[in-house]
């Protein structure tokens, strides 16, 4: 006896059982499928309203971007006046310079050549 023979009989039996069950009508499944098809076939209002909101938002964004971009692109009537730089140098106090020399002297390494 071939060891795969019981497996073949089991597979044929399962396939026959599934074919018989598939040929029988199931009223509960049919009613559920019918109700799903009826719900999906009706046009829904929220999708149409969402389209109007999306188009309104797009129009609002275009209007705002035009208001922000347009003034920058228009030429100005008078050229801007140049800014003059300061030519005076700030004065340094002698005490500050002495303090800086002291800090520099303290920071030096005496063994450095």
C-alpha cells in the first residue's frame, strides 16, 4: 500500500464536500450581500460636500498666495535710500587694556618656549 494513498482519498473527500456546499444556496449570505450592494449603490451626500470644501479650500489658498506674492512683485515708487555706516571707532579705556594684559599674562604657560 502506498503511504500517500490515504492523503489522496482525504483530499478528494474534502474537495467533494466543498463542491457540494458551494452548489447549495445560503439565504443568510445572499441577504447580507444584497444589503451591502444596496448601501454601496446609493450616492452619498458627504462625498459631494467634501468636494465643495476641497475646491473652496483650494480657492482660498490661491487667493491668499496671490495677496502675499503680488505686493512683492510690484515696483516701488521711490528707490530705497542707502544706509550710511558709522566711521567712528569706539574708545577703549586704559583700565580695560591693563585688565586684558593681566588676563593674558595669567593665561600664559611659564614653561612654554
